[in-house]
C-alpha cells in the first residue's frame, strides 16, 4: 500500500518530484538572505579572531577593546591591537606614537550588497587606506543574528581572517 501512495502522482507532493540537488542549491542561496534578517545597526564588541591559513592559523580570544559601530549608512571602528603600557607622568611623543601604532581606527560610510559590506573609509589611522585605489574595503558577512556578527576578509595570499563580535546593546 505504501508503494502505491509513493508511485501515485496525485498524492505525491510537489517537493518529492524536485531533485534533491535543486533543493540543496535553493537552501544555500536563501541562507545568506535569512542570515541578514537582523539589522546590523548598533554597537558590536569584538570577541574572537580566527585565522585560516598562513603562519598564525587558529582562533584567539580578543582581550583588547575592539568596538564596531554601525548607524544607518555610517560606521566607525576602533580596534586596539596590542597591550598598552601605562605611562607615569606626561607621555613623550615617542610613547604616544608607539601607543597609537597599535590602533586600527576608521570611520566613514558603508553599504551592504548581498553578503558583502563595502566600506568607504573617510577617516583612518592609516592614510593609505583612504586613497581611492584602496576603496572600497570589503568584508563578507558570515553570520548576523540578533546578538552575533561574524565578518571575514581574505588577503592576496589567501589567508582569511574571521572577526567575531557580540552586540553591546
């Protein structure tokens, strides 16, 4: 009796006739759209960095401040990449320069196209990043939920850096 039901075209669902590979492809195409169902606007705190490929492969917990802010069309990030040493008294120009070298700062406009974030950096700690030939800076959105954001960027050597954040609000 079960065989008759499965062979009967009038009782078989439409999805049963669709090849499984097509269903898989459709699912993979829809997944990035569903992942972007949450707004990116807000304040995000860096939690981890994962490197895939290269000499530093692995995941590390972020212990220094990494703050990423999105508003409607504008962004700002401040990432402190190394530990600062507290200076007793007035800091010298050299000590200030050393402390600032460890900051990755940028602000400007952004646009999301598909799963890509296109950043136009109007202000940055690295003046070369503002040059037209270095615009836009692109990151791929890997995950975006109500409380979690993951972006990635792959360099010319094929090394991928995945940045993980939690929502601060």
